[in-house]
């Protein structure tokens, strides 16, 4: 408990990670240097600068003072924590540090933590349906343990000290009088194996129903939708901005006018994800879109409408866009690999950065009405490669 309380005190309220090069504002609040500089950059040109924590205002851009003591404490805590990380039981494709452990089944989980004005939840680990699965699995575990405890009671057979108890136990389990002729070790072993097999089948069945996530294998780019300033690789997995205009038929109604390409296949059920790697330089956007999205004009821009959702990388900064609303994410990319996760029935579309560990970037909540197709936009010499 003390360790958890200390970690809260060492957590930046902007990025929700342990302080990195912490600095202090005049109001006394601390932030990662990179985080607060990004916030102050967005406030440039406004009437005044303000603290994200207490909203204290400063007429001039605050001078950031490095908090050496806090920095040393954070670094020491991080060095200790690196040896104690427990990873989420159900984020199986990329290690994600768990924040809670279920008191019922002892599974390690990544659960929601307040982020700005929006509570974000890992869709791989938390939904009403998955809560029910936890209850089912925990109940199955308890049933399995009770069964094993009951079976282990047959160990008295090995000692041969109390034949009455042994016979009563055998009759209660529906075993005939030939029990006395069966070797005790074989009986115990067979019963344990039988109990384990039936119990684990029940548990795994429940987990698969609640947590199964499918990698969207075979995400290939549809050249028939690609605009003429986008080059598509021969394997149909890489889109790159091109100064050479391709001579693709502009009369094809599926073709985008500028910088965009859709995938061949869309998704309208289940939980799927697909991974990409983008260029460090240049600009790109990835996301999902309805096939009915406009192919030209302002409404064809991904995120400029209610038919598409996107994550943009530009000038080493991430932002998300939907319905013409752009939101800058207040941290710089640590890498340029991204996972796009779709839970169609739950109406969730999430973006994760795939660095040394998986970091949640943003989750959209929506009611989807059409199939969703992977979409890529590239410009200014940017490129994106599908990794699946």
C-alpha cells in the first residue's frame, strides 16, 4: 500500500507515468519537463499561461525549475519497480504492466485510470461482458479447488489407517467395493487428473468467450481506392507519399482524390487488431473508415467527418481526429509503431503505441453502423507499412 501511495506521488498528472526530468512551476506543482513544455506550447498566444493542475495563471511563460530531489526519488523508485513489474494476464501479444490484481481469481489486470476529463479503459481487459467472464472463471477456479481438495482426501487410502472413512468416501463418489483392490497411488492420480482436465476445460472455455481477440491477418491495401499520389508496394502492405503521379483511372468511384488508401477487407463483428509502422519523418494518419466515406473534397479527409477515425503523426507529435475535432496528445512518440484495436460490438476503437511496453493513446466510443475498413493517409514523404 505504501509503495502504491508513493507511486501516486511520483506520477505526472499529464502523462500518468512516473516523472521524467521533473520540473516545478511557481504554484508548486510538478510535471515531466517534456509534458509541461508541450502544454505551454499549446497555450502560446493565449491571454495567459496556466498550470494544468490548479489552473494558476502566469502572464509570461513560466521558467521551469528542475526538481532535483524529486528526480532522484523517481529514478530510485523506477529502478526498484523495474524488477517488480507484473504484466497483464490477458494482454498476451505485447507486455503491458498490470495496475491491479483481482482479489477473486488473482489475475493481473490493466484497469482504467482517470486521464484528463475522460476515463480510459483497456478494452482488452475491461468491459461488462469481460467482468461476467471473470466471475465465471473465478467460480470455475473455486469449484476446481474444492474438487481437488476433496480428491486429496483420498490420501488416507495410502496409509490404510481408516478403512471405514475410505469406504464411506468411495461410496459417496459412486465407486464400487472394488476400490479396495485398486492401488491407492493410481486412484489418487487418476482422480486428480480427471478433476483438473474437466475443471480447466471449463475455465479456458469461459476465458476464450470473454477475451478472445483476433489479429486481423491479411490486411492488404486496395489499389483501386488509392489516390494517384500514393505509391502501393507490390505486397500491398506499404503506402508511401509519391511525387510521381500514378496513372490510375480517376473515374473509378472507389478512388480517393488525395493521399489516401483503404484496405481490401472491412470488419463488422468481433474484436480485431492490426499493427503498423510509420515513418519518423514526413506525415501520416492511420485509422478506420466506413466504405461510404466521400472520396474527394474536405469530407474525404480522415477524421473530418463522422465516418472515419484517425491517429495522425506530424512533426513528432501524435493527435487524434474525428468529426472535424482534432485533439493533440500531450506526449511525444517513443516509437512509430501503432496498434489499432477494434471491438465492434462494444463500439470501441483504440490506438496503442508499441514501444518497449504497450502504451494506450486514445479510445473512441461510438455506435458503429457500417463495416470499418483500415485506412492510411500519407503526405510530405511519409510512409506507413502494415505489420500483420
